[in-house]
C-alpha cells in the first residue's frame, strides 16, 4: 500500500497551499472573523480559478474532480480557518444536489451563475424542534396549482442571508417520516422569506441564520427530483459535506499544531524555550500522531468514495475523529500559548472556537458515533 499522493495530487495540494498563503493570508481571515463580513474577494478568486466547480460534472461546466482531490482542496482552504473553508464548501456541496438531481432547466438556471461566483447555495435542514432528529422536521410544503407553498421556521442555515443565495430547503411534503421529505430551491429574496443572521461564536464570516417561511409560493419547477426524494438526496449531500468538513478539520488542526510549535520554540521562560519542557513537547508529539491518523482516515474515506463504494461509516469515522483531534490540538495550543492565546492576533482562540463547533456542525459527534454503530450492525 502506498500512502503518498500521486504527482497530480501533490501538485494540487502545493498549488492550494501557495494560493492560501499568497492570495488569502491569515490576516485577511482574521479581519473577516472580527468584522463578521463574508470573504467575498477570496471567494471570487476561487471562482475565477474554476475551483467552485470541483464537484460539478464536466458536461455542466465543472471540473468533476474525484473525492480525493476534493478532500485535498478542503484540507488546504481550512489552513487558516474552518469558517473560511465552510464559506467556500457550503455552496460547493449544496450545488451537488442540483448537478446530480436537477432538471436541465434547473442546472441551466443556477449552475453557470454559481460557477462564476454570482449565485451561492445554502442548505436548510435544521429547525428549532428538529436538530439531530432531522427527519422530525415540520416545515410544510403543500402543492397548490402550479406551485408549492411553504410554511415553517428553519434555524442555523449557514450563508442564507448572502446576496444571490438560493436556499435548498428540506421540507415536509407528506406524512412518511423519511419518504415524506422533499428538497426545494428557494431564492432568499423570494416573497415570504425572512432571513435573520445569528450572533454566533463561530462561522462569523460565513454567518448562520434563522429563517421564517410564511406562505412562500415557489413554482413546482423548483422541486429537486420527485416529491419524497429529499431524504435520499440529503444523504448523498451529507457524505460530501462530512468528507469536506473532516478534511477541513485536519487542515486547521495542522496549522494549530504548527503555530504551537512555532510559538513554544520562540518563547523563552526559565532561560529555555517552552518547547524544551517535556510536558509541552509530549503534547505536541501526541497531537502530531493524531493529526496524521485523522488525515489517513480522511483520505481512506475519500479513496473509498472515489472507487464509488459506500463510505457512510468511513466518512463518519473521519469526521468524528478529526473533530476531536482539531479540538484537542487547539486546546493544547491554547494552554501552550498561555495568556497570549486569548489575543485574536495569535489566531489560536479562533481555531479553538471553531474546533468546538466541529463536534456539532454537519451532524454532532454523538450522531456520527450512532451512524458508525449502526453500520457495525449494532
Ligand atoms: C454555526 C452553525 C452552523 C450550522 N449550519 C447549518 C446549515 O447550514 N444547515 C443546517 O441545516 N443546519 C446547520 N446547523 C445545525 C446543526 O447541524 C445542528 O446544530 C446539529 O445537527 C445539532 O442539532 P441541535 O443543535 O438542534 O442539537 P440537538 O439535536 O438538540 O442535540 C443536543 C445534544 O444532544 C445530543 N443528542 C441528540 N440526539 C441524540 C441521540 N439520539 N443520541 C445521543 N446524543 C444525542 C447531541 O449530539 C448534542 O450533543 C448549524 C449549526 C451551527 C451552530
């Protein structure tokens, strides 16, 4: 077994890391975390390079990269921040619903604008009464003539407030718990849609929102697939979402560790660098093992998806493990930086906040463990 990247994969990774250093940079990311503004200039640079189309088939104008190349992308763009990675990835994995299941008219209407960077996508599954129990959602979708009419309250929909965003809403079109769910496209400026940005500790630049849908009337042509296909589509979507998230956790954990090594090597106390104290050295060594292990889980899951094999268990394993690793690495970084860890200019407090959210976003760590257990036949 060869654990190395191919030449093409290595070049892709190097290109992305150079891009993140030269064209984005950690100061830009920090500034957008503080201002809570969407990183539009960096997003446009990614669009201009065609990278938003990584998951879009070539026949629809995309690059049709395999899941390994996609994981390399997600790992690299999370170098400075999980929030930034989510700002880019959210539209990308949500676009797969349209690319894979949309009609020709839906693809023509939305994909060219998305690939140019003008149209963004967000996905709205969660409701105040339906978080981990996503299939318990109650937002209603009722057929009426040539339209569907939606009513309900969604919460934590990331990016739904951004200009030009089309929200992919999972709504209840029938009584069956899973078979009664449908996925429908709702532009965020549509009459009856009220989107409010929330003041969260994380996802500050992408932003997450609460949505109120009141008699929202959309044409039947906005439905993805058939009524009742929603749960199946979201399952596929979540595999890409969770793989991308897991890869991003690895990318950010690596930076948290690199920053900890750099800081403890440069700072002297008791006449010695902090990095010479065994307790700190061992924590960094332990985190280095864990980051590498998380990385292998991510690429093993991605490779399985690239072979078009079912990888639900492997993706959940990668996500739950990488989230814990990102949290432990940034937690140890917080301790190693002492009081300076509290200052935004050291970035560690951002890594720490965002790593905590990694245990919740895209399905909590408890739910990932339940999925793994179910796949184990338990
Ligand atoms: C910043 C942010 C961005 C988000 N972005 C999006 C988005 O873009 N789109 C979207 O649809 N959602 C989004 N979410 C929602 C996210 O997916 C949910 O928060 C998450 O699924 C958990 O739901 P909940 O918050 O309602 O917690 P709950 O489901 O109430 O869970 C609370 C706790 O109980 C545990 N728990 C619940 N059920 C079980 C069980 N059966 N077994 C063991 N433990 C259990 C959970 O693991 C958790 O620890 C976002 C959330 C945040 C905070």
